[in-house]
């Protein structure tokens, strides 16, 4: 039957993606110990924020304790029209520290949006290397900065993709953690093989001269989200050197969305930018992920009504469940992530519906972020 043939073909492609990821994870390149890294270049850490009073101090507290010379570090705060006291909290905190910082209030320049915040901040930095962090992220060690920057040592690296890991304990948060760990592992593996396809602006490092050369936001400022992916796209198009790391010290953390509505809104926002991106690897992997869930959903429905062999349906479901669990287990070990695996089976079933629905809904629904409707 054609449906069985389609299922086998798509699952075969999906198996290749998982196999490549697992092989790279099991046989990684040796990375330098960040404790042996001696900094020589100044770094500017850009933190765009909007209404982050609840989170920004935790982010800054992790930065000021980094094992890095204060003279070679500055923090750039870019306030995107906050309506709470985020700006006051951040500036008061940093004034008491021995680290240089600048505040950019976008209202003063008639600017808005994360891309404008980053672009203007880059024009104000004094460092040769730039790191972007989201205000709702935090670190758990003093070697995060060295772990990111040591990759620029003795190489021609222009961009470093840092890992972002989610925290939380509820089912909806654990569901996001499963997805996050799997994508983080695939991101690392494909970047290492020369095919980077995804990154997070919550933990991203690049050379200032490379940013200015690529001008990554020139033609996409009408798209509210995607500052990280459009930057990655331009670096790929310009043939610049892109690196990544799986060093646990390089990880930054953020809380997974607590509510179902917040989770769905976030995923719609992320998915909606896809049609404006042209990273071939991202499109290929996204298509395989979409089709692998869609085809199993269709096979399950057909088998329920007797339109396809039930044994084939069960085999396909169990097979996908096992290989995804292997990837998740390996990623959990690699990033020292505590995951509630008792949620795995219900999360696996929910994922069969979630991926196709979000993918299709993203082209029809305009999401909101912090009170702003997203233009796609």
C-alpha cells in the first residue's frame, strides 16, 4: 500500500537524521578546557529586554561573577520600551559592580524591536567579540564566558552557537524540555558536520566585524522574530566560519513556558518566521520532522478504521518512540539535564499531533509577544 511505502521512506530519512546526530555525539571532537583559556580580546554582552523585572537580575548576577577580566568585559543593556521597572533594577544592580555597562533606551531613538535593539547596540560596543543573551536566561557556573570565547582562540571562527537548556517540572514544561534537548543535540551534530541549521539568540557569540559585514537584519526587520536565525542565515550565505560547543559550562538556562497558551503562542511565533528563511538544511530537517509525525498520525487513523495493517502501525510508532528515546537519553547525559522520563510516552503521543498542528497553524495565525502582534 502506498501509505506504508510513504511511512517507510519518511521514517528512513528520519532515522538518518537521528543516526547522524547520535554518531557525532558519541564521537565528539576534543574541546579545549576553558580553565586554561587566557583572555586577550574584549567582549561586549548585549542584553535586549522588554518587561523582564522578574528575570533580569538573575541573568546579571551570573554575568558579574564570571571568571573573566573586568577590563575585557562590558554589558550593554538595550531596553525595548519596558513598562515595568526592569531598567531601574538592572542599572541599580550594575552600578554597584566593577564591570563597565551601557544603557540604551530605544524610546530615545524612536526604535523598537529586538533586531533594532541588537543592531544599535552593536554600533555602541567597544568589544571585538559580541555575545547576545536573553534577559530571562541564567548560568550556573563561572566558566560560561570562557567556554564560549575560547572557541575564538587560534581559529578563524566568526560565530559560536551556544547551547540553551530549559528548566521546569510540570508536564507542559517537560514536554518542552524533551523537544529542546533533541533539537539542541541535532543542532550541535549538524553544525559540527558543516550544516548548521538552528541557533538561539539567548546564547550566541560572534565577531563584531562579521556582524557589520553581513548586516543580517537589512531585509527582514518587518519580521518581528528571528533575530538569531536571520543572523545565522547571513553568516552561512557569506561563507563565514561557524562553530559550536557541547561543553556543559557553556550552557545557559531559561524557564520553559509555564502555561499551555504561553507555550503555543511561543511556538507559533517561532514557526511563523520559517517562510522568510532560506537555510536549506533547516527546511530539510523541518520537513522530515513534520512529515514523520504527520505520516504516523495518518497511519494511526487509517489503522483504527481498518484501512491499514495494525501491526505495521504499531511497529512504526514503537520504532520512532525508541529511536527518539535513545537521542533524548544521550542528550540528557551530555548536558547533565534532569528529565522526568515518566512523561515520555504521553509526550511522544502529544508530539504526533503538536508538530503538524503548529506547523500548519503558523501560516494562518498571528501570535502576540509581550503585547505586540507579530508581523510575519
